[in-house]
């Protein structure tokens, strides 16, 4: 019984860590594909990627001197 509990715990932890390792949590990659010049700041100085994503924002530190934590593109689909 104890081995089963340990195995189940290991499986759950693996699933949780693999799902949280994505670059964008709850956002599609296209929503965060915003040129540096068009980014709207969504964070604060020294914001961590985790804090940024928990605010529903995108994080990309690959472009210097632009906001790294920024608002995503909004879904503009029309439903008639």
C-alpha cells in the first residue's frame, strides 16, 4: 500500500511540474508574440516569470530594454 501511495505521489508531481514548465500559462504562444516596441508593461521591476504569469501576463526576457512582463494580445474573434 505504501509503495502505491509513493508511486501515485510521484506521478502527480511529474504531471504538475510538466504542465507548469510551459512558456505561457493559460495563454497561447501567438497571444504573447508581440514585438518589443508594442509591449504594454504588466509587471514591476524585478518581476519573476512566475509572478508575471500568475498575473495573466506574458514573460519574455529575450529583448533588452523593453518590458519583459507584458499584456497579451486579446482574442479578437467575433461571434455572431
